[in-house]
């Protein structure tokens, strides 16, 4: 004949099994979190130098761009000074021809402005 266990024994057994299941779940969760933490740290360790290099490259590129603009503006400035000097020399050496060229240029510009400012007939 089978003996019937006492209710308190059944409750104790169920409580023990539940506690065992909770501890097992905690261990699995802790192991998973440890693994995730390690993965995050490894990723951070790999990505950090890449981001640092990318920042350095962006800064170097910006400096090269600034230097190129500085060089280009200096070149334009030098050419403008040269053109001004050449124009002044030309005017000193041949003033009548210079005045005639200026007058012809002014007349051509006025004619062009007049053509562009006419109302269109549709």
C-alpha cells in the first residue's frame, strides 16, 4: 500500500524545487549577462581606436582644405595685384588707346544691359 505524504512535506518539496529552479535561472542569467558584458567591452576596445583614427583623419583633411583655400586665395590675390600693375602700366604708356578701350567696353556693357532689360513680347 502506498503511503500518502504529508501536505507539509509536499509543500517543502515543491518549495525546494522552486528555489532550485530560481537559482538555476539566476546562474544562467548571470552567465548570459557576463558574456554580454564581455562582448560589449571587446566591441568597445575594437571600435575606440577606429573612431580615434577617423577623428584624426577628419582633422587632417580639414587642415589640408584650409591650407588649400589659403594657398588659392593668395594666388588670386597675387594675380589681381599683377593685373592691376599691368593695367596701370598700360594706361601710363598708351593713355589715349586706354580711354578708347574703356569707352568701347562701357558702350558694349550698356548695350548688353539694354538688351537684357527690354520687356519680352510673347
